[in-house]
C-alpha cells in the first residue's frame, strides 16, 4: 500500500512537472539529459537518444562541438572543417588582413589546404568527459557552518581532487561550480592549437545590417566563417607546423538540406556564457531600474558622439567601427532587456515567485532555516545599491567607453614594474611598448576622446551618488563652477599619454624622469586618485555585501530546489558545454504584430542600399539573385536565409550549431531577438527567440558566391524526409 502510494505521488509530481515545463526554457548539462530531458525532447520531435548527444563510450554530437574563444564552433567534415560565426572569427580575420588583402571587406577563400591561413593564438577546445564531483567537493561541509568556512573547505577539496582526475597526457581538467556553489562538475578537455582560416564571406554578407540590424528580427546576416583544425601525426593537439595534418574528428555534423518548418524540434549545443535566472525580485529590479539605465545613458551619449564623427569622416569611420560595435552591442542588449522585462511583467513574475516561496517556507517547519533568506538578500541588495550604481558610473564613464584609460594603464604598468621588479624589467617593458606604440594609438583620436570624456563626466557628476564621487574631483570641479569641458581640457593638455607623439617622448624617459613628468600630469593624477578611492571607498566597503549576497544566493538556490520539488532546475550558464532545445516558431512582439519564423535572400534585396556601409550588397550576390542561380540550395524557388526558434541561448552561444531532430546541422546560432534579450534573467517562451543562419544559405554562399565547391564536397549533405506541413 505504502509502495503504491509512493508511486502515485511520484506519478502525480511527474505530471505536474510536465505541465510546468516550458519547452524552450533551460540551459542543460549534456551528461544529465537522460534523466532530465530525453523524454521531453523526444515528445517535441527529437528522434535521437540522450546517448547520441553525449556519450563517453562512443562518438556522439558533443565530439563535434568546440569552444572557440568566447564563442562556440562545430566540426562539419571528417577533415576537421570548423564552422563558427563571422563575428567570432572577426579578430582573426582582421589580423590576417592588410590594405592590399582586406579579407574583412572582400572575403577570403583558400583554394586548397596549402592556402589556409594559420591564426596565431586561436584554439578549439573539445570536452572529452564531464564528471559530477559534487559529493567529493562538498566532503566535510555541513549546513550549520558559516559560508566562509564552507568556502574554505571547498577550495581545499578542489585543490586535492583536481590532480587526481583521470586524464590523458594531452588532456586538461577544470572544476566549476553550479547552482551558485551547490554542485560541482569536472570538465576534461582537449585543446587544439593549430587552427587555420579556410574561408569567410565579405562583411557585406557576414555582417550585413551591421549595428542597425544587430539583435533584430527579421534578419538577413550571413554571419559565418570557416576554419580548419590541424593536428599532429597522431591526430592529437600540436603547435603550428606546416607538417600538421587536418584533424580527424570523432564526430562531424551532417548537414540537413531540407530545412525546417514551424513546430520542428531544434537544439543548440554550445558554451553559453552567463545567465542569472534565479534572482529574486529585488535582484532583478536592481539590474533593470538601477544598473541598466546608468549604462544605457552613458553609452547613448558615447555612441551619439562617435556616430557624428564617423559620419563626417571616412578615416574616423574605419578607426572607430570595432569600438563602436562593441559599445553598441551591449547597449542595445540592455535596452531590449529592460523593454522585455516590462513587456512580460517580469518584476511581477519574480514577486509572485518570492511570495509563493515565502508561503511554502512559512508553512513547513523543515524549511525554517530559509525563513529570513529573502529579507536578508533584500537588505544586502539595498545596502549595495549605491555602490553598484557607482561601480557602473565609474566603469562606463572613465574606463569602458574611452580608450584613454588603456594608455593610463600602460603607464601604470611601467611604474609598477619598476617598483615590483626593478629597473631592468621596467626598461624591457618600456622598450617593448615603444616598438608598437603607433599600433596602440592607431584607432584613436585625442579630440574625440576628450569630447567623450567631458560629456560623460557631466552625466557621471550629475548622477553618481554624491558621497561616492572622489574628493579631488569634487574640489577641482567646484573651483571652476562645474565647467566639465574646461576641466577635461586641463587634464588632457597636461598629460603625457593623450596621443602617440607625446607617449613616444614619454617612453624615452628614464624611470626618475618619468616619475617627475607624472607629477604635473593632471590626467594621471586624476586616474590615480580615482582608483585609490574606488578601492578604499567603494570596493572595500561593498565587499561585505557582495560576499553576503553571493553566500545568500547559494542558500537561496538550495532552498528553491528543496521548496519547489516539482520544478525542474537547470544551472545558470557558466561558459560550460550545454544543451538548449525548443521549436521553430515566430512570435508576437506587441499587440497586432506578428513575426514569421523564416527569412529569405529576397529580404537582403529589400534592405539593399547601394554604397551604404551597413546595407550594401556584393555585385555577385545580386547577379545570383537576379538569375535565380540557386543550385540545390533553394526551397520553393527561394534561398532560405535565417530562422528563429525558442531555444534558450545567451552570449557565448554564438557559433553554436542548431541541430535537427536527427542530429544534423540545420543552422548556425548567432543572435537573439531584441524583444527577448531579457532571457538572461527571465526566460519567457512568448517572446524569447534565438536567431540562426540557415545552413543552406551558408552552403549557397560557399558554393555559388565564393566558388568553393571543394569544401561542399568534404561535407556530408543529407535529405531527411520532410515532415508534412501542418
Ligand atoms: N548581438 C550579437 C552578439 O551578442 C552579435 C554581435 C556582433 N555584431 C554587431 N553588429 N555588433 O554577440
Ligand atoms: N551574439 C551573441 C554571441 O556572441 C549571441 C547572441 C546572444 O547573446 O544570444 O555569443
């Protein structure tokens, strides 16, 4: 009887949990799919088993997935061909480019393997195995001890366990914390170091739409580039050598030539960076109401100034475009995040969850230790609010949006190297900087920086909590009636590092002369005093709250998992290998509007603005379109370009494969829709969509546009039977 009862309860819980699962939400650990997700994935149409996705016994999908810088990439041929986004390969393509061979502007296609170009510093990291080490890492901790004691024990355990993890000579291992320090997993990795550029479309395809279209659906960007992994004679990682051979992978992804339809299962397999899905209301409120507005306002101003100068002058445009893109990317994401939270009533949702949590905790004596958790969290969030605001104000005003801070940092490194390591070290470092100094200032203009500095200074001064503005600035600004421009000008005029010429003369000085010169360098003194203040009056004073919050968030996470046993929990993204899955579907971003799930090459032509830096189209592509020379890559007479689905992705998932029900590549993840970027703190199936380039657009560009059919010959193209349209 008891036995049956227990089973009934389990069945009941199982049914509730199925109802509570929102297909789409979740960033899952591949080794746990069998128990957590396989059934749901199959009910959404997946025809594979969990073992096909992640296996330690046989080649599985995971063996085709590699971390690629901060992005993801995947192997698409038995000869180690590696696919990722254009924006992920960007820096490497830029490094290989010159004025005569501008691969960013014109694209590049190696005609054979000998022409493939080695990318110094680029690596591809595969995961051999994942191990749950929670029990051994948590050995010796208990729920009575202080969090600081707990942390110390865990740290010690990790140090002991790490060297004992079984691995081959060519493998590495690291241990990461999951669920805010409640679980621990080890990752055993293999990292290949000889990666070569095989092909990239021109920016007018790979970055089509640029910043205007970034985060936006409908989208028409062919955001891909192709590399190849090379290995030693034993197929293991080797430093670059002309004798290295194309890598033979344990698995490579076949390519689906029949595409997707609404409702089709998709999964995205990759290395998502960071999410915060389990914050309570106050945690989310602080992001949305305090931090995002500060960051957005300061970047708004920066971007307006940059845009003005970039439009006025072509050279400026080239110099500042990478800087602009980086500043604009996060700026636009934060705006979308705030709008999405508002649209989906995210704060109310979090509030309801907090209320339900409190209700359950109060009604169950077993949960008495969790009684004060939310009020304690709220207390520390409130106490740290001004500190966090100030941190954002300082970072965005004086560090992230201007380049001058990099040059201050160079000077700082020189002075410190002398203090810490002596004059010999100082001289070596100084001479090294002197050699490349033109390179450092290549994409920089003093007047533009000064203008940004002065404008941001005003926003900073008017917005930053008064008691957290450093005294030197207050005194000096007040003395000149808050004339931000005059003040900034006096800093820049007196400085030794505001342009390449001044820096060159400065780098000729000996250490004592340098120190002497810095005594009158107002910009140097400004940054020195600012940094001292940030350390003593902001970081040190807020650290007690930051630590308390991090400890409380661990307990809160543990509490959530105990208090809501019917919910399925997935760990926040932490740059480790994960699976997310969902279905191809459009969405309605607002009343009366509805987006389809797919775009076509026709949309590129609609957006085409001849000569425009964002929306120009290469002549060859126009010709192919006009002749409808589509080869075998068309669908109903049109070239499919991009599609969206409800996969729960985030930054770091760029370059991740979109995989169909059978394990074939159907697309390449590269973005999310603006309306749904709040999925990092509050996923909502109604509007959260990831954006993928259709695999057939990639092949069409490689074959028809670039004439690199030999690459297609390496790949395995498959034609899974098309499901009947509903
Ligand atoms: N939004 C995408 C991501 O977060 C693409 C960024 C690169 N493209 C750009 N136009 N800035 O990384
Ligand atoms: N573009 C992002 C990346 O570089 C992916 C978009 C997102 O944040 O989801 O990882």
